[in-house]
C-alpha cells in the first residue's frame, strides 16, 4: 500500500538528516550525454489488483505499452469477485507477454500478491504497478537505461500524484529527483527514507532474491514502508532519474477509499506506527545508523504532522486513543533523536503530545502541522524569558525559534475576506513572534490565488506591510480581490512575505473564524450576473475560497449542498 500523500506545498524544513537535497557523486550518468543503448526484453512489471475491474485493464495496457523493454507483465489477481480475473485472462489470450496469477484466497493486503509476482518473474529486472495507477510512456526505458549505465541494483524516478477527476498533478518527493544521480551507498543520502514508495523503482530481480527482500504477508498496512527499509538495509548501488516513471491516481470520492486514504480509525494509525517501528529496527539491525535516525526524523516530520492536522476531525474517543498510542511510541526516541533539527514543527508537536496527559490545543497544533507551518499566538515565555509552548506547558521549549533562519520560521498570518456589495477585500495580519519578525524587518507580501483543480493562478499582487496597532506587535496589509477575474473554482491563498535583508518566507494564511466571517454570499457582477462566494477554512486551518459564477453555478452549489444534507 502506498504511503499517504504529503501536502502540496513546499516543505518548510530542510532534510531532517542535514544532508543537501540532491547532489551528483562520482559515476553519475551525464543527462546531456548519449545514454547506453537499452537492451530489449529485460523488465517484468508486476500488476496487483483486487475487485478493480474498472481500472486494472488500463494499468496492464500501460505496462505493455512501454515497448520491447518489457519482457513480461505478471498480473496477480487477489481472488477478486468482480470479474477482474476473467478480464485479465481475456487480455492475456491476445498478448503473449501477459501472464495471469490467480490467488485462491484474498490476502487482505498488497504484500502477498506482490510476493507472488516476484516468485513468478523470469526477467532480470522487476517493477511494481497497482491496478488503479498507470505507467507513463517511456518510464521503463528511462529506468532501465539508468540502471544499466550505472550498474545499479535499484533505480528510482519521479512519481506524480494525479487527483481525479480534476487531473491536477503533484510530484512526490520531488527534491530527490531533480537530476541524474548515482549513489554508491544509500547512506550517502539519508533523505531516501522519505520516499517509501515501491512502485517508482526498478529492481534487479537477483538483488531482491539474494537478499531475501519481500513484502510483509497478509493484511499488513503500509507494507511499502517495510519493504523499502529492507531494500535500503541491503545497501544497494542506486541510480536516481528526474523522469516521470509512475502516475499515482488519487480518488478521494471513491466509494471504497484506498487503504492509505482511509485514516479515520485508530487501527490505521497503529498500523502506521508498527510499520515505521519495524522499518527503524530493520535499518538499525543492518548497521545503517544514519538511515535509521533519518527514518525516525521522517516519522515526526511526515506521519505526526499529517495525522495531527486531521485530529480535530475525529471524535473524542479517537483523539484520546491516538494521543495515548503516540505517547507510547515516542517514548522510544532517545536524546539524539530529539537533538536533530530541534526547531522542526514535527518535533514541537511531538513534544506537546509527550508532555500532556490528555489531548489539548488541537486547533493550534493543527496550524503548526500545516505545510508551511504556522505557529499561532500566544507567544509565551517562562520565568527566565525562554519561549515556551504556553504558560501552563512551559516544559515544551520553543527556544530553537530564536535562532532558526527567517525563511524557516513558522510565521502566522491571519486572513479575513471582507465581502461588500460589489467588491471584496482581503485583510492580512502578520504576527510578531518573539521579536524575530521585527528583527528581520517585514517589508511587503506577495498575494496569489491558486486554483485547486488546475494550474490557473492570478498574477501576483504585491502590497506593503505596515505596523498595526499602537504596540506595533504585528503588520497588516489590505488587498483588493477581483472575484470576477478569479472565476469559478476553488482557490487557495498563497503568500510570500519579503524582509528587509532580502530573505522571504512562503506561507499560507490562518482563516479567521467567528460571527459573519465565513458566510456564503451572493455578490452582483456585471460579467456573470451573480457570483456565489464562500470563504472557508481548510482542514489545516488555511483560508481558501470557493466561487460559483452565474445562476447555473449557484444552482449547482445548491444541489451539492442539498445532496450533502440528505446524506
């Protein structure tokens, strides 16, 4: 099962290991040079599926369409009851490279079918494909060319997450895949632990078999995390390519969510922590101490932040169970784990959980878990003047924020969209934070509305930031918003705060809530007749905007609203 997606924002912390994002090492392939000719028929693609008759055919066809480099496609059906296996058999009847493996009973997970595929492979290289995803054209050729030229045992490329039905794409772990790179040892680049996908990689089949690398069997959620740790523990020679090699389809509106998106039960979190704990033990047991430490750092920066953002959506029983289980897990961390990048948002979140017997401050934690992170007031200090989480939780120190670079500070900007009869204005307020903002000297802010479902974006508007209030404890800006120019759609607010010393910080804005602030309103408009405008707070608390244009758009919004009420 694929790990959960990250937020589609630029990460607000450097590599937790302290290693630069990507760098060539001796032996790297020259992307400008002529690649070594690819030998044909060397790759097996293992496609797994269960009750996915509507998509598995497309997955198989995308693998076959890779061309002569694909020697065989092994389609493993996990005892489907919807006709998937029969469809695969019909496809195989007309395609000699396709072989179908039918399991006699459902495994409950993704690991066992993939292991069956590994056992069935006869080609020297193997890669994996899920039934609801596709391989983009040229993926196999790009991976195989790099693998043969670099003599790599594992070759990885860029995966893109494609939201359906909108088609919007977001790269997964893009900093790893900016250029052609060869790594003699994975420990040279600990950030590799962040890419726990198994599907965007080409493996030498004999490498997997010689090291006994397999997926956990049965219903084991997050088996990718464990498999990837076993791969890295074996210390393979690796090649990385910037090419798109996998398209991961995200269907959030599906009746049956994928295992990685179905996170509303505490068992999901327990399975996640189990997989992460096992990955750490595997790496540490293999002597890969740097990678093991990086895996623990990644758990704080990715897993803890993602689930904390959603914690306010769960009921009290889930919140208490999550809090208790997370506390128990974090007690395994030692002093060296906490000393690594102490100002990173995930570490602050984890410290609050560890030091509090019961769930608390969930709205504030949600904002700090956002990407980019936002630390909302209060900005408390202890008796010695050291920044702390709050007056009643002084044991959680925020002292690292006093020395953290300006471009990495969790700046808090409040945003309120004020709708008038025929106009809209955006009011922004940047908070002071322990004197760091005033020290940097905020000068101006770039304001941009980006379309959620496509690449549309308004041109940036740059406005000055001026001191607000008699105590000058913040800075404010007032920005006109041309709703008609935005047009219909969902729009995310993106900000870039610029400082006197030339640094800048990309942020999102905290949506102010309260009486009358986030109400849907009809705004008269010359071009569209009427615009139906709905400012709202996202799951992470950021301000976003929905706009429907014309009477037809307003009617569609009303219908969707009625449909939700009827549910």
